[in-house]
């Protein structure tokens, strides 16, 4: 639904955005979407488009619950930023100071490990192996086992010198550092207590509660052969992200309304409805480029394969940034450089443009190959930004 009375968003531009998604769904590029676009806290577009499950002819609905993949990292970011705000951790805190077994059992494999700190994890500069699966799939939901497996892996790069997006290891370690520094029983409990309950995110959880089963959007993917991830690598997550799974890098579920609420907290500099989760000071730091001109090695390969210019990584503390220039970007061509947010493989994106005081949240069904997903969200984000007047 488009709010025709919104004075800060152009309804005709929002209509073009909705029509673009409808055309994509009609063309079979993906199956459906739930999208919310707002400015100054007032919603201009709130729409459920296409199918939650095309095979079952189930239409998208506002109550759809998605497995949001790496958008989960946004919640882990906030837990770690809270720990800094509260003096429990610092950006300079080394992993081994909190997780001493990170040195590993093999003392010959400890070189450089003692230098990896929280700032490196936030900015994907820890030099860790980039595997998304440090354990077999059937064991990924057990965070204790995941941490133990990570501790036995060597550091393969020089900490602080290169940016290589970590699908799993960095945020698993970050979450465990926060859990230990706060004395919490689990990361699931921490997220529920410190983020979801204060923000009223009633349909968001780490893990997939069985009680919401009728609302889950199934994971459907169709990737070309030879890519970094296969169709089975994605679709298997439907079996792995269970009620008991604790995967603070990829294992959360949510709705578009809850993700929009979370993003609005960021837009409002850490608070919403009298709940303050973060200080403006830490958010200012977290949404400023901390990686300079370093390219993101994972996306460098994607750009080179498509014949695109290689973009800078543009990372703050856990949040991806729009940056400047004309490179391909999830955040579109016209959002301001400090636009920040997070995304999940082939499906999900939220961003906040602080200059335009604007929030975008979009969860989609039908997982796209990542370069096509990037182009899709670049176009949708640019259409959304064009609505700001």
C-alpha cells in the first residue's frame, strides 16, 4: 500500500518501485517481496508482492517470516556495540583475552592469532578462513562446537591488512565474546533480552520457532553451476535453521515489519519508543568508513567476473556502507555515502540513509545468485531514494 498523503515521499516514485518488483516477479526473476520504505519515521510504502511460495501458489503477506541469512549479523553487531558502550569490551580487546582457547590446541598454529581483536572482526579484517561452514552442516547449529572448530583454524592473512568478508567465523567469535563478557547463558537469550523485547520485535528470533511454522517463507534457490555457493548450499539452511540452532551469523528469522523497526532504531540514533539500545557516539563510529579504500576480496572476485570496477569494501563496524563513486552497490547509486545497513545472501536488505532521514527494508522470496541480487537491490534502492523529495 502506498501512502498518498506522505509529504516527504513522492507517491509516483514509490509506485514505480512497487511496479518494478511486480515486473520482476512476473518475469520469474524471484518469487515475491515484503517491502517497507519510510522517511522521517512515516511509512510511504508497505507492500506484500508476489508469492511467499510460488510452487504452492501462496501469496506474500505481511505476516511472512523469513530466514534472513547474513542480515542476522546486524543483531550481533548491536550486541557487540552495546558491550562497548557498557565498558564490557573494547575495539582493541583481543579474541584471546576473552576466548583463550582461540590459540588452538596446536601451539604451532598460533602465529598472528594473538593480534586478532574485536575491531578486526567487525571490519572483516581478521585474516580468518572465509569458509561459511567450519563444521558439517548438521553441526552448525551448535555454537559451542562452532567456536571450538574455529579455534583450531589458523589465521591465513595478516590481521588488519586485508578485507575479506567472513560469512561465519567473525560474527560467531564476536557473539561468543559478548556472551562471555556479559555472563549470559546464550546468545539467543541476549538477543531476545537486549534487542527483540525492547524494540517489540515479536516475530524475530535467533533460530526458527516451531510455533511460527505456517508463516515461514520456504528457501528456494536456482544458482548457475560453478559459483561460490550452490543451490543445495542455500536450501539446506531450511533444515539447519531450527528452533534450537544458535547461529549468530546467519540463523535468525524475522518479518519485514520487525526489520523496519530495527532499522528505525538505527535511524533514530540508537533509540525508539523510549528504548535506547545504543549511544549516538558508538553509532557515529559504527557508520563511518573504517576500512578506507581496501577492496572486499570476496566481492572483488564477483566484480571481476562480471567485468565491473572493483569497489572499495566500505565497512563501518559491522555495517556495510554505501560509500561514494559509481561502482555496483546494494544501496543504489544515489543514497548518501554514509547510508548503512546489512544484507542476506540473495534475498534481504535494509538500509538507513541518515542524510535523507530515510529507511528501506525489503525481504524477498526466491534466492538469487549474488551478482544478480546486487544488481536487483541496486535498482530497487535507487528507485526508493528517488522518492525522497
